[in-house]
């Protein structure tokens, strides 16, 4: 049954234009072609990336964070309470005032104690600035090196300048060593992101990120199997060209360098819009959708490949809306750049618990407290 399913899946009429097939991609006369079996190499590469990431975050990212004044946040743990824990996990993390009153009756705690418990419990799950900085540092390093390596591999290739060259001689296109390693490293990296997604910082676009990783892995794998490698290398280079700017903006944001973060983000927004809303749909997708049908009749693989590209483009539009909203707010109101993908729960409130006892003491000395801050005597002149 498995053999029959494999034969059906790999039948030539699905993946190749009429008259062409797997026999055309067999190595001969010193010419080497991509093979589906090569993709297994991405799994050990993904495992190696996970190990390298742990070493990088400990030996490079953490000392760099310390140099920039970023410290790991000490979280105060909420005391064990089965009733509140059940409500927190199964109903909501932010109970209403009515729900708080109901929980007070069930637990015998005061409203302040219940609110403090939920605040501490939320803080336990929040990623620290150090964790965010290390994650951004790792991605920044990879995207920058991947972009440089991709540019070096493609700088002398004619299809970088004339996109129609992507299809000259298709599918009998010889595989170059630089293309092999570019593909395997990119595929291995995105597999490692998929493996580590459970432990990485979760944001509002978590589901979109999963879809993006899966679509990217499928796109890279499929384009490899049917020798769409020239198109694949261009698509990977295009995506890597903006991502390292975003990760560097995050790093400066976590370090408190607001101006650097803001202006790097504007550069990222400009590059993102140009590459993914202009070049990608009107150059890359146009060339993969329109030009091939002038050479051969459409087939399943043609529609499958372009369908994956359209999925990526929809994600580009979704993220572009968030990016433009942030950029416009910064340019018009001179507000700081904040990642709209971040949940409100990511706001670090741990200081509230740590300072509560101090607030009580300050209240006795300095008077009442408003909105969590002590009200001091302001009846003095500005010169004082």
C-alpha cells in the first residue's frame, strides 16, 4: 500500500511538464541534479542549528545583553491555589471584577490577594527581556549571514538580473554546490524554527508564523524536488534581505535604544514593502505564473508551486498592515516603535509585585497612592 501510494505521489504527470520526467534529472556526463533524497540532510542540519543556537545564546547573546544592561527578570511565583489555577488555565488569565468577587468567596482571599495572584501567575509565563533579546540575536545573526551567503552565491548568476533565465532549459538544470548548501542550510534553519516554536516567544501572529514556516518548508522542498532551484534561491534571498533589519530593531528595543530601534524599523519597513509587496508579487510571482506557460502546458506542480507563493503573499500583506500601522504612528506622532504582534501579557509587570511592600511604606510617609505611584508634595517651584 505504501509503495503504491509513493508511486502515485511521485508520478511524473503531477510534477513535470508533458514529455519530461525523473529520467531527465538522472546524473550523467558529470552533471549533477537535485534529488528528493537529498532533503533528509536538512534534519541533522536542523538538529545542529538547535545545538548551535543554545551555545550561541549562552556564549554570545547573553554576554552581549549584559554589556547592554539587559538582565534576566526575577519572577515572583504565585502561591499554589488549585481553584485559582483551574480558573487561570481553563477560563481566563484576566478575570473581571465580578469573577474576582466570586473567586474571593470560593478561596477566602481578599480581592487584592486574588488580583495579585493572577498578576504574579501571568508574570510567570511572560518571557523576560533577556529571552527575547537572545532569540532576536540568534535570528539576526542567521538572517544576516544567510543574506550575505545567498548574495555571494547569486551575484554572478544571470537569473538574478533577468528573471526569465530561471526557466531556460527547465527542468534539466545542473545543480551547483553553492545552491545545494544554500538550500540545505535554509531548509534546516526553518525546520529548527518549527521544532523550537513551543519554547520560543509567542506573539499574536503565532498561528501565522506556523503557517509561514510550513509553507516555507514545503516551498523549499518542492522546488528542490522538481528543480525549481533557480526560482527558490531568488525567493530565499528576497526574504532574507529584510529580516535581519527587523531582528536588529528588536535587539535595540530590548536594550532601550529607542532612537536606533525606531529608525532601523523604518528602514526595515521600507525594504519589506519594496521586496514583498512589489518585487515578490510583480516580479517573482509574475515570472513563475505567466512566463512558464509560454514554454510548456500547465501541470499540477505548476499550480502547487504558485499556490504556495500566494500563501506567502497573503502572509506578507497581513504583516505589512501591522508594519505600516506602526510606521505611520511613529512618523506622524513620533511615538516609539512597539511590536503590535506582542500580546499585552508580554508587558513586564514583575516590578509591581516587587514594589508593593515599598509602596505601602511610602504611602505612610508621603500620602496616598494613585495608579500605583506615590503622590508627592508638588507645592514647590520648578527651580527647586
